[in-house]
């Protein structure tokens, strides 16, 4: 196998160092940020009375901070603000990888694990700015076209953030691999690419004929991969 | 909004009852199983020294048990076997939902939250059978075409399971929704469908010309959705 070197950036902590398959570990912020920015939804892990919970949640990033949001009444948000320990996991599946042994079946993927403490965005102006950044991250140019938020809507929305500091990425991108000698086994081996794709936009019944749908920034990012 | 009723099946516990947006809650096993079976990778949450961790992991289901596997040396597997509390979260994004206010932007999705304790499949025959079920779940008919596993490979692989008992599904499938009056706001609203799609298989250099690639069972499931 010829997985790329993890490079010269060291892991920020033992807890996020990639121990299994260390050649898949990446600790540079460019790789970590690219995976976070390509994720519409990530998994937020937290603990209540010793029981782990994992909630899928839309995320967005501004500089060194990762954000997520939800109803101010949500259990997940009420339980994770105020400096509570969380883990955010982002994952993109890039290919199913089929080998000639069951053992060497795998997937190509990009993932990030981020540990830290979550805090609420308390300042109203900052909260508004972060929600604007969320909408603009997915749909550039859209915020100014929307009906502006009411005070009640802002109050009903909680925005949380954590620092991107104790983080690692794990990337597998090498396709199929067989044990020496297995190549002659008469079965198919290789990769089946997997991607998130967007279908034709479906306007609601109030959209005037001919009004174009917004561009999704994520779509452009994915098509950069070449298929 | 016209989200479907949660039906007559009650939640199995307070911990997994869908409290925010209860109309999105589903507690029937048919819905829960369908979402799990459509998930190639889910998120496994566990706790080490009070810190939550979330690891993306391939899952498969046989009857009332959910399985995942990995290297016997993996931290996640060593830390989650033996009756440890875990949370498995499966999530599929079905559409981006755009409204005329930022507040009513959303996504359509299907998700499952599963709480319980994870145990190792210790019996060698059962372990082999579960790994066979894993391969056959994704690639029907493939197991018998593979080079059989060695004892060393089996020993290097740990399979975990948990019971599907304390579980809930959460489904949003209603598309765009605006506050009364917002319909006249001059911006686009509606849904942009999102799907996981498979590209053309890429054979490795040992595959004979003309050998067909395996069918991925998940592909058929997704194309059933009609686009």
C-alpha cells in the first residue's frame, strides 16, 4: 500500500492521534477544515448521566470555531452548552473498496474527530452574524434575500460553538488492496465511487415561474472531484 | 405543516422519545430497521473518562441485533465491548429545504438513535456468520466468491453487537414550510433532493477484461426513491 505520509504536523493530543492505521492520520488545519467545510451534517456526541448520546446536526465553521444550532428547547443544545465536553465527528464516504478477501474489504473516506467544550453564542449580534454565516456557507448570497429574522425567532434559536484545537482527520484514499497471492483469486476487486449528489430543485407552489433556485456551495465542491 | 402522525407504536423509553418535533418520531421496527439497513456507515458514541467519543463505523443488522466490527487492536472496539454503554446514530440526508426566512430553513432526513450496551461476538462460528452477513448485506452473493478468511484474519477482527431495543427514528419529509404571509417574499423556496449515488466501478489491474463488478444492494434501495 502507498498511503501518503501523515506529513510533518504533529497530533495536538494523544486522544486524537490516529493510532490504528497511523498513515491515515492528518493533523494540518487545511485538511481538517476542508472536511468540516464539506460536511452539511456532522455527529455531536455528549454524555448524560454516563450514557453517551449522538445527535446528527448541521455544522458550519468560521475561522477557528465550529458552530451548530437548533431550537433553544432542544435537549442536545441545553445539555451541551456551558462548557460541556463534546465530540464532533464529520464523515464523508468516498468509495466502497472491494478486495478478493473479506478481510481486505474497506471504504475510502475522509473524517474528522474534534474534542472540546461547547459554549453558547450569547451576544445577540454575534448570534445573528453566525446564523448569517451558516446560511451563506451553504447558499452564497441568500441571506440578504430572506425575510429578516424576528426577535422571537432569534430567541427561539440557540447557537453553540467549540474551538477547533484538539482535532484530527483520518483519510483513506488508496482503493483496493489485496494480500500478495490473492490477486489471482477469480473475483472482482476495485473501487465503487460514492458521492453525495443533488437532484433538480423542487420549487414550492408560491415560486414564480422562471425564478432560479439558489446555488448550493457544496455541489460545486463535490463536482471538483471530477466525476 | 402536515407531518405524518407518529402512529400507534409508543416510544420504548423516555430517553429515546422524540421531544422536539414529536410529529417526526417513529418507534415501529419497520421504520427503524429500514433506516439502519440503508446506512453503510453510522456513528458509534462511547465515553472514556467522561469524554464522549464518536467513531464512524460500518454497521449491519441481523434480526434484533445491530453489528459493527474492526481491528481487534482498535481503541473504539476495545472500549465498547463488554457491556459498555453506547449510542449508535444513523442518519441519511434526503433534501435541503429552503424557506423564505432563515428560521424555516431545514433538511429532510431519516435518522435512528439506538441506546444500549455493546458486547463482543465471542464464538468463532458466530463471528464468521456475522461477517458473512455483513458482506452479503452490501454485496449479495459475494461471500462465496472470496478467498476464505484465515484464522489469523478472524483473530485480528473483532465483531460487536447490541440489541435493537431502546431505539427511535426521526423523519422529516415534508419539504418547504413558511410562516403565514412569508409566501409573498420574493425569494425561492422549496427542496433540493440529496442522495448517495454510486459511480462507475473502477476495477484494479488484476481484474480480467469483461468481469462484471458486484451489485451493491444499497444502490437498488436508493434508486427505489424514484430519482
